[in-house]
């Protein structure tokens, strides 16, 4: 609600619904985060030229990016996060192979107590 795009009542309803739904969701085993700067995101939006995306500002994208960074920092305490720099589009097969290698390495880590 920082951006003021929802009323307090709408935001409360949204967060309450999210909390209730979260209770039924299974925690992921890994999160793959395709990391793109807000500036690159805005450029891609302009390039696509979709009517529904007009009016999305750099300020909005910066706020969204900050929110994602906070979420990733918090969730990474309990769920492994693989951050993929996505400033340039890459071959999906190559990325999948790299991700599979990283996931395999994560499974090979043994915690010592």
C-alpha cells in the first residue's frame, strides 16, 4: 500500500486473504529468481508496447524491485534461492541445465551438527 494504489480497506482485505491462503500453500523446495533491474524492466515494457502496461513508471518498478529484494532476503532464510541475472535473455535450455547443476550441488550439502 506504499504506492497508494489501494485504499486501507482494500489492502487489509488483500493481506488477510493472502494470510489465509498462505496457510494452505506448500512451501517451495527452491525459488528461482530472475533478477532484472527496474530500469531494464521499464525498457522492456516500452519495447513490448502493451496497452495494459502503459503508465508503469520507473518509481513503481523501483518500489516493486525493493519489495522483491526484501521478500527474497527473508524467504532465503528457510528456502534456497537461486538468483539468475536476467539483464539479457538467455537460452532456456542452458539456464535449465545450470539450474539443475546448482540444485544438485545444494542436495550434496550436508549439515554438520
